[in-house]
């Protein structure tokens, strides 16, 4: 049995935030964009959502982890700070690719 190693670092590609999680026109991400925009995040400020997602995962609310063909998948659930004040519960999904210890953001959405 393989033991999953928690990410030693987390990285977020700002393009993923801008082009997916805050993009109202994205065929898959538009519902996520509507949610995050309703929480006060702005399309022109993807770094703000990236910072909140980083804090969310850094808090360590691990819901589950599993091995996948792409590497170790980590799912974090819990509250996330937003610009509008409410602290919604969200789920963020991260992948730690094989032979690395860095978690990369895959997606995030309201629980």
C-alpha cells in the first residue's frame, strides 16, 4: 500500500483562476464563476481568489486523499474568507503529481 504524502507546498496557476474559476463564459467553470463572483471576488483580480484558496488549503481541513493515475489527490473542505464577508464552505481539489511534493490546484467549488 502506498502512503500518500501531504503537499509540502501549494501552487496556484493564476490563469486557472482567471480563465476557469472566474470566467462566466467557461463551459464548465461558469457556475463556479457565478458563485465566486457572488462572494465578492472580481474577474480582474484573480490573485485575490488565489490567496483565499491558498489559505483555505493551508488550514488543513483534509476531507480525503487518494491515489490516482496522475498522482495523489487531496480534497480540502471548510470555510474560506471572501471579500464580501460571508465565509462559505468550499471544497478545493489539489493534485500532487508523481515524484513531486507540490500540490497544484485542480478546482474549487461550493460544498
